[in-house]
């Protein structure tokens, strides 16, 4: 197994990220910082477009090539053919494409987990209203540390289930779901197989991926979190065997083919059919540069190993603080570590908010989540051990100072 790049290599690599020069950053699950080279690539694209166009045969052909290069770069990172990739604005758009593109029938059933993002939940609720669909929630959170998620999902399936929506990595707890087993469960369901839509907001850029082998039906992701790319550019993988069973909802010139009279003659033969029209093309070069830069530090496997090492270290050290309760009872196999400040066996949301503000005043960036109410800290391959030290020390200091002012003594919740 290849060794990880040493501390000096990581320190040198970090110098390419302006945002990391003045803060200890733990919000990668919300948005990753961009490298200077990615910012330069975006500026160069804007400059080229303006000098050669902005609307000309030369520049339009170049922009089409930029799209191909970007799909190719994404496809190589996620283990998929280029034709299976659609360029989108973000994860929510990627999820909405299959949600609205499936040929729903009244009475069809959609199964969500209770760890899905509000944007996806709202879309499913509106689908249910318009098409008289049945929607139910599989409760993973209450059984997070005890139940088998595959068994929980299996118990919640119905004969009329058409689609299951899950996150590969839960955005609130950091738990990695056994996606291959969930895919097998859904595809072997009877009387008809069930499609699986995966919210991959927290997994792309963290987990080494082979989507072709995984066989999930829809896998929606973004470039602005763990890849450290620009906001406004993401992607959707659709399993090639079911491409023609999903229909475009929003339609534009990029997704169609036309004849010599500029009349539509059909869809593009691949994932481009779900792309619409004019985009901020400068984002393409920015994302490709961000992906290439990560691979200069190490492989996907190496980056993931470092993320897990740092995550385990942070989780273990938080466990030693009597007032802190981590949401997971073992280190998450990802970069997200969520925890609560406890008082008399209950979490203290007001303390969570105070902690985030106090830490930010010290140049340490974490965030609160609402369900369950907690504080989330994200470690990346870019994170330094010294930054983890700084974060833990600041949390220890905060809870120690807060204890005398609490309504009761601060301590962990009971084990059960």
C-alpha cells in the first residue's frame, strides 16, 4: 500500500489554497476552498471568451470541447463512462432530473431516509402532491449505532415502491451507507425492481468510486465541496441501461439534436440530453484544475485514507471530553464528525450556536446542523494535525468555561 505524502508535502500543497492561510477550516462538507490555480483557470477562460468572442464559431466550438473535457475528467474520477455524465449546477438539480423525469403513476411509492437534504424532501413532497404518489420515511437516525441500514430499508419497501432515495454519506452524521448492498436489495425487489437515487453531496471527493461496478441508477454530486471546485457546477450519473427511461423536464439547445433547418429531431444520445442552455463555462476549467490538483497530492485511495485517519483522531479526542457526545459510537468512515454539547443528558442547541460563533471568532470554522441539532466538523486530506489539536483545545476550553453557567452539570447522555 503506497505511503501517504509526508507533512512537508501537505504543507507545501496547502500553500496553493488562499483560504487556508488565515484560518483552521472544517467546513468542507458545506463548501471546499479553491486553489489559486483553479481561480486562475476561471479567469483565463473568461478572458479567452471575451477576446475571441464572446459569441463566435471559434469560441462556441472551444466551449463544446471544454464540456467534453469536463465530463471526461468527472467520469475518470467516479469510474463511469463519459456518456453517463450530465453536467449540472449542483446536487439538488442532479436529484431533480430523475425525480421529475420518471414516468410516475398514481399510487407509486417513494421511500426516503430521515437523513435526506431538505431540498430533496421538498421535491418529493411536490411530486407526491401532483401525481398522487405514496411517500414514506425510513428511520435511520434512531437506529444509527445499532440497526443495519440495509435491513431497515428492506423492511420499509412495498410492492409498489418505485424509487428509494438515500445519501451515500449521511450529511448530518457522517455515516457511510453500504451502498452496494442497498443497490442489490433494490434491484432484486419483487414484483418489480426498484430504482435507487443517491445524493452524493458528501461522497464525491471523499470515497474512491467505481460507479460502473456499483450500478446505482442515479448518482448526483457537486464539485464545490470535497473536490474544492467552483460553486455552480456538479454532475449526475445515470446508469446507461436506463437512460432512455428518464425523460428531460427542462429542455434546451444543449440537450437536443437539430436538422439543417434548426428544428429539433431528438435528444442527445447521452447524458447531455439533460443539459439545458448557456452556462458559466469558466467553471469547467476551474473544476478540472481542482480535480487535477488533488491528484497531484495523492490518489483517491490515499486521500481517503488520510481523511479517515484524521476523522478517527478527531472523534477519539472528542469522546474524551466529558461534556461532548458524538452522534456516532464509532469513528465515521468519512470526513464528517458531528457532536453535541450535553447538559443533564440532553443536547444544548444554544450552546452549539455559541460554540460555532466563539470558534469563528478564533479563526476556526465549523457549523451547526438542525436535524439532529449538533455541531459538524469536517476534516479533509488538506487538514493538518495541528488544526485538529487547535479545534479540540478550543472546544475543551469552551465547555469548561460554559459549565458553571449551565442549568445543571454537563455530562454525556446515558449509553442507551
